[in-house]
C-alpha cells in the first residue's frame, strides 16, 4: 500500500474519549481487511485522548492523528475527517463503539459486488450497562428500514419516517464521492440522519446479514451528558452558531427538499419524494409551530437562544 493511496478511510472524530477509546482503536486496527487509514480528529480533548492517540499513531503507520487548537464543535470534527479522507470508501467511527474483525472486509466486498449501492453496513448489536453496573448486556438490534429498495422514493420514505434511528447505516462503509455529495454534516439535531437520507436518494444500501457492529449506550455519551441543557446541546454541534439551532426541524426540512433536487431524479420520483416530505411535515407540524413560537419569545426577550427562560436582573 502506497503512503498516499488507500482504499478505505476510517474517520474518527473524538472529544474526551479516554474511557472507551482504546477498545475502539483496537477493534479497528484488528480488521482482516488492511488497506485502510484511520484518521483521528481530536477536538482539543482535556483528558488522556491525545496521549492514547499519539501512542497508537506511533505504533501503526495507518493512524493519522490531528488535534484542533480549540473545540470547534462536533459538526466541524465530523466534516473534518471526511475532508481528510484519501480512500474511495469511507467509514465513520465513534470512539466508544466496536467493530468485529471482518466488518471492513465484508462491507467492501458487498460494495465491490454491487456497484449501484452507495453504502454497505452490517447488522448491529446494542451494548448497555447492566443495572448493577458490573458489566454490559448485548442485544441484537433489528431494523426494518427498506434502504435496499430499487426506487429512490421508497428509500427516501423509510429514512425520513424513521429519522431518529439510523446508527448502523451511518457507521457503515460509504462511497466517499457519494458521502461528499450528500453532505456536509449540518449543525442541527439529526444532521447525520439528513446525510443518510441524501445518500438514500443517490443509491441503495446493502445490508451485510451479520452482526459485526456494536453500538455502545452509556451515561458518558455527549447526548446523555447534555440532555436537558438545550443551550449546551446546540453548542456541542457548533459553539459559534448555536443561535441558529432554534429551527432544527425547519433546517432538517430544507436540507431534504434540497436533496431531492440535487439528486436529479426523474420527475415522477421527485413528485413521490415531495409527497413523502409533505406527509412528514404534516406529521411534525407541532414541532414546526413550537420552534416558531420559541423564536418569537426569544426575539421578545423572554427566552434565550436555546428557548429557555432568561434570568431576571
């Protein structure tokens, strides 16, 4: 493998991931498919993340470690690893999840066999802490999203209806050119699902019928730590634009309407996709109205940018 030529780029954005980082790195570097690079973008971690990453980069030339001078937010960090990718295939990786040794091998083979697929992903297991906090429980996760359908509007419909769960797909192996066309990741809630929906318009997803990916649910996840603190949650995505986060549902809608036009679908497929958007908008009308009301209160000075009451002087 040439230093400048690689088939798969694995991108890991990380911030303060010392608790599970080594397990994740070991599972990636133990892959039976070896023609890959591992790009780690460290968002100015304050724990041992930098030390751990530098040790692994020293031990394995496939590891490319970079550290941001300041925490630029999760959105920047996710887009950064995609920007740095040199492979024609890309896999997003989290610092706390685990990959079986054959994950890359099986997904790459699936994409090589099916040129019309833009993404290949295995089935997933979910790892949760036991109630006594002395171990972990593994559960097979069954997903019934029809992302292998031949018609774009069918893939689009299933993805937009189930926007709150698509973990095994976004952590699959994706054609890099398709991911860049579908992206970038936005700085709003469900931005990763918006990317998946865009990808679904470009081609079908291939499911590898093996449980090769383990998604870890734990109390130290960013989403869990920020639950109930809207302003901190929005800043986690983008600390410089958290005031724009007051319209996440509207922004999700805009991204997906734009994706229909960018996909250059036949006009009948476009109409069917727009019909699905209308159904989704109708189902979420309460969210749209709530966001408008929140921004109205913000402009009147009664709440802050996150929609929370302002403290009185």
